[in-house]
C-alpha cells in the first residue's frame, strides 16, 4: 500500500494533504490479528504512520474505529487490484468494503511521484 521511502505518514497525507517527510514513522499492519499480521506483511497491506495517527490522539487507528475501517477498505481495494474477491475471502475471510457506508475521505493525492496510492470507491 505504501513504500516506507516516501517518508510521510499515510494518514497525514490522506486526511490533511500533508506530505512532509517525518522521522520515526511506525509500521502499521492494516489487517491485524495473529495470522493476519503475517498475511498483511506477505501482501504488502501495511502503511507507515506518525505516532499521532498510530497510537496517540483522536485520529489514531488503534483508537478510532472509522479510520481503522477506512484503512481496512483501502487494503482490500489494494489487494483487489491484482487478485480476485474470491482470493480475498479465502485468505482474509471478511469483506471490509461497506457498500452502504457513506463515502470516506474524498481525497486525491497532490503528486504522482509519491509511492502512496489511495483507493477510492468507484462512483458513477
């Protein structure tokens, strides 16, 4: 989902359009749990977060269910770019894309040069 070399917090960029390089980014395995952590690593379903967005503050994914859900949706969309839904379900066993949920975080990246890809719901 994100290359650590980008040097910016995934959620700082996604939520606030802040692409500044940051020291001490923390790796976050989006689909977590005992076996799923290993699978997140295998399939690259991880992002790099600042402390504020990882474990501290109101926008920390370990304390904010809405943002955690958004990252899970982003991870599933990233996986579905190269795999099928049947593969997703056989590996992770849960659909995180909520078709009846309100649109999340209408954000478009500023630069094509960054290695971050934000996966938005297709809207027609």
